[in-house]
C-alpha cells in the first residue's frame, strides 16, 4: 500500500496534518495519531513517534479489521481508527489527540456521558455537535473497540474519558477542523466555568444541523 502517485500524495497529506497538529499544540511528545483511508487499507501514524517529526516513510498500513499490513508498527490505538472508519463508510480520516482542554474535560466527574460539552458557538454546533463521553479504558485496551464502533455509527466525534478526543471526517482537513473546534470550545468551557452562560438553544442548535440545501 502507499505506492504510486496516489499513495505518495496520501502519505504527504497525513504527514502535513500530523505536523500541523503538533505545531498548533493539539499534541505533545509522542501523543496523538492520524489516519487516512486509502482503498481497503488505512495509513496511520506509527507507535512511539512524535507527530512533529513523523515522515512519510514512517507511516504504517493496517486493514479495516485493524490488522497490521505493512510498514513500521502502528500506534497502539490504531484499532480505534479502524473501528471508526468501519462504522462510518463516508469518512476518510480520523484524528486522535490528547489536547489539553479537551483532555481536561474528559477528566471531569460532572459531565453528561451522552453529551459532555455545551454548544457554546455556532461553529462547534456545525463541526462537532453532540459529543459523547466514553468510559475509561487504558490506552491500547482493545475492549474499547466495540464501544467506539457503536458510538461512531451515530457520532463522528467522541471523547475518551481521562484521555482525549477521537474525530472522523470526510477528509483530513475536515477532521482537523473539527478537533481544533472541539479544543477551542473546551477552552471556552473552562474560561466561562462559574459564569452565567448562554449556550445555543435547542432550536438554534437544530437549525445548524440541518442540511444546507434544506434552509
């Protein structure tokens, strides 16, 4: 996998997005991972590698079951990417971060597991929407796989308890936009905590979720 012009372009795109995530502070150290569907296989960043220095030749290849196909050993969370992409056939990419404010929300005890962040802005409503909080599993625990797959059938974004967000998109650019919007909304959530807040109303939120051509 990953040979030829299309494969090389896909590798370059994964690396560009991974480095952008690192540069924007959405990942640190060797945390976070990025994947892109390419035919029946998935390009994914490898284990133990900083997204700030990852190179095209470092990328791993897995199939839709999560099996390692080629390249270096994939991230131990690669099974999450496979699970989400199985559940969302229209999605082409998944990003997972340990971004500070989203991870902080994932550690709070008072969050609604069905929707753990309020829709504070219209852009959050459009790019993220409802954000379920999945119960804690240790990193790499394959017991999370069936729950993540079920959740991904109805939600393109989820937050892993005491961990961080997982977001799918129709493209890597869309997934990156959504995970960055999620992090900025988490930041707003903490800035406003303790203040009287006006989130979007149910009507305002529902209007944002309608297809554009229905307005």
